[in-house]
C-alpha cells in the first residue's frame, strides 16, 4: 500500500512539474509573439491565456516560498489610552484645523510655521490614541532587529546606496531634456522662494491641480543647490531610493527573506521606477507611501499594536499629498482589511473595531488640510487632476462624448486592451516622456504574468490577492476610465505590486529549472544553496541587468533626444540661445512646435528675462522695432520660429531692418533648424 501511495505521489509530482514547464514555455512564446507581432496582439494573447490556464491548473505548486515570517519579537497587549493622554487628541485636532484655516483664509504667513503646526498636531493625535507601551514595543522590535539581523540591514543599506547612484547620478543631463511637465513643477517650486518668499499655504493645489508639498521639497533643493535641472529632480531621486528599502521591508513581512532579496534587487533597477525617480515630477511619491502604508498595516494586524495602526493612518494620509493615483491607496487598504478579517473570521471571531477607527481617524486628521483647501477652492472634486481626463468628461477630447458613429467598437477595444497591454506589449508614445517599451520592458512580463497567476491561485491569502487588486485597479482607474491609455505616469503606483509579482515569478521559474534538472539528470545532485539562492539570484540579476542596459545604453544613450520636437526645441533655445541675452529686451514669434511665450522650461532655466510674445501685425515689425529701440535704449532680440504662421513675410521684414544681425539656430545633433535669431542694437 505504501509503495502504491509513493507511486501515485511521484506521478502527481511528475504531472505537476511538466505542466509547470509547459506553462513557463508558453508564457515565453506568447511574450515573444507579442514582441515580434507588435501590431497583432491577438495571437500572443491566446498563447498567454493558455499558459495562464496551464500554470493555474498545475496540481502542486513547485515554489518553496514561505508566507510565514515568524512570530513577532514582542507582542505587548496594550490597554486603551488613559484619559490624560486622550487630552492630546483635541489639542492636536485643534492645531491641524488652525493650520488649515489660517493657510486658506488669511495671508498664509510662513509655510514653515503652518507645516510645524500641522506636524505638531499630528504628533499630539498619535500620542492621544496610543499608549507608551505601544511605542516601547515598536522600539524594542526595531532595536532587536538591528542587533540580530545587522548583516541584513547592511545589505539593505548597500542596495539603497546602489539605487541612489543609479537614480541620482548625472541628474542634470540624464534625461538630457527637461520635459514641459518638469518645467511646470520646477518653475512653481522656484517661485515658492523667489515670488512667495516662503509664505504660502502648503496644503493647497497648484493651478495644474498638484499638491504643493512636493514643490516645497523641490524648493528646498533649489534653494540649497541652485536653479538647476538636477536640483529640481533631486527630491524624486531620494524618494525613489527610499522606496527600495520600503519594498524590501514589506516583502520581508509578506513572504520571506528570499523573496525580499529578489524584490529589492529588481526594484533597484526597475527601468520605469528609475526613470520617474530621475524626473522632477511627483509620481514617485505614490509607490513609497503605498509601501509604507501596507508595511505598517501588516505589522498592526500581526502585533495588535495601536502604534502601527496610527502609523498606517499617517502614511495613508501623507500619500494623498502626492500624485493623483494615490487616491487608490485608501481603497486598497479597505480591500486588504476586508480580505484579512474574512480569512481570519473562523479563528478570531469579530474584529476589534477600535484600532480600525483609530487608523481612519489619523488618516482623516492628516488629510484634512488638503481636503479643506480643496473645499474652499470650490473645485467640486476630490481629485481635480483626474477630473480633467476622465473619459466621461465632456471637455475631454478623448472622451466618450466625442466618439463618432461607427467608431464605438474601436474606441472601447482600445480603452479595454491598451491599459492591460501597456504593461507587457504596447508602448507608450507620449512626447513628454519619450517612446517607451512596455512598462515592464520586454523580459520582465514573463515572470510578472507567472506571479500574477500564482497570486490568483492563492486568492484566499490577502497578502497575495492584494497584489492582483493593486495592479488591476491601476489598469481600470488609471487606464480604462481615463483618456488616451497607456500613459505610464498613471501606472507608477503599481510598481511595488509588479516588483513582488515578478519576484514570485522568478522563484517559480528557478524551481522549474531545478525540477527539470533533477528529472532529466536524477544522478546529478544540486546543492541546496544553489537551488534556493544562487539560481534565483542569477535569474534576477540577469533580468535586472538586461532591463537596465536597455534603459540606459541601448535606448537612452543611443537616442539622446527621446522627447518630441516641441520639448527638444524649447531646451535648445533655453540652453543655447537665451542665456546670451539676459538683460536684453526679447520678442518671441512662436509656433506650435516652439511655443516660447508660455514655456515653463524657459522660465525655470533662464529666469529674469525681459521677454514677451510679439503681439503686433507682421507688416508693422520695422516700425515696432524702431519704436522699441528708441523708447527702451536697449538692444532688441527677436526669436522667430520656423513654423510661425506668417513666417515668410516676418523673415523678409526682419532681414531688411537696417542695423540688424541674423543667424540660424540648428539642432546640434540632427542639424534641423530650430529658430532664427535677429539682434537689433541701439545706435
């Protein structure tokens, strides 16, 4: 009987192994077809769906990954806060409300004072809803971890150091162009010092609907390091580096050290995260605060420690001061809590509602100043940035209101498929960010799709199914329901989930290779350390190196102008032309591909220009130039765009004005004409 059981077990294992091998091969074939037949995704999609079914139906998962991290270092069951400590709650709430109202209703005063009041108020609230023992428990866990796992902490520090070099090196020249979106952020950040003199409401939104908090970080960097492109980008590089450590920490809590190491390595070189960590934009805030929120939430549910619940609410609230996609974070936390209590209901009974209420309370207090500023601005939307690009907005040129009869099928086919395929197959073609490969590159989609199937297979486990929710909601709310997908800046918040899924997929592929080797060569023994560590590390490092090489060498260095002509032209004028004429009077004669008068890139890179768009008639140019020279007694420079609406007449008149000098401005790489410069001096 025992022999029969062993034989049945061996057959089941053999069946599982060959199904897993088949599934991995089908995923590779499907992704290859997507790569080769880029304009025909259906065939690759059929193969990928077949691969997903095969891996899902494999009877026994080969992965040895543990979802058990071990018992908490301490587990002090703390009592509810004392009445004396509760007195801090109204004090803290009062400080937060005062800071919010003062910033909106009065002359704002020093933004540092308002931020200090807000932070002091949050500190009082944290004190009021927790006990001393909560924080003592937290401190004991940290110090004990430092003492017992110092090598692991050193490894994390080295990984983050490498990440900082990758994200922070050559910031001013790589990417070599400042996108117009970056120009908006940098210009508004610089004005916090130069125009507002550090007196501004730190909780309000900019005219283009972004919270000011990130701009304040940029303003500090610009104040410290000068008005440079690198200074405007530095906060993103720091936030992106911190995300590496945060992802390692969360994966360590969710799974085990092996998955955490692979995720940390892949996170360090994830091309899209590297790219957005090198831009002067606030998207990179969202993955960091998403990761921190879930790290504290997992610890709170495991340790029953109100300090962790409070920190979850705090980081959730702070996340709302980042990019618009952070609106997903509270939704994901609610989903995770629901799934957690649903899976624990039979063992633990009814959940304790007080810690959840404390989490929600801290979140509400943290985000209140922003909500109050939004309400006072009469924007009518909790997320005005997303409001502009929703597909049901009548003013959105890509929305459903602008579908012509007969195009409905094509429209919805693109809206439904493009966000999904944007991660694995379809390129983003935005002029601001350059034409990217798929969000996950050409290789990472294979382990990502395997990890996605494994997470779906373990849907009862909240730590795995939340990865699917995190990616799926990004697809729906950041793609399908918004205009013109895929736009990768909306996908950045999904990066932590993607990294974890890729790591799970790499482990699965490593286990498949080990099983295949043992099956084909049973006499060849594989050492345990190679099976468990060396092979997954080799696969991860190879994947990371390949993706980073494509991002840096094959793509970025081979195509130094990866932006569109509009951004390229503006940067050439800002870097090569305008610095020579500070102190001169300047007239712009702009065109759509060289819109000089309204460019934030020019205003940030070359401040203090006396420049304006020429508003007169073309035929009046000679008279207007003579009048300007006589009135201002200052030389006049006219910059004429090649695609100016009446270029021929303007060029002829400017060329015939006596005393003028003229030269062309070419693109230094392509030699394409960018602009003509005319200089007229006072006699």
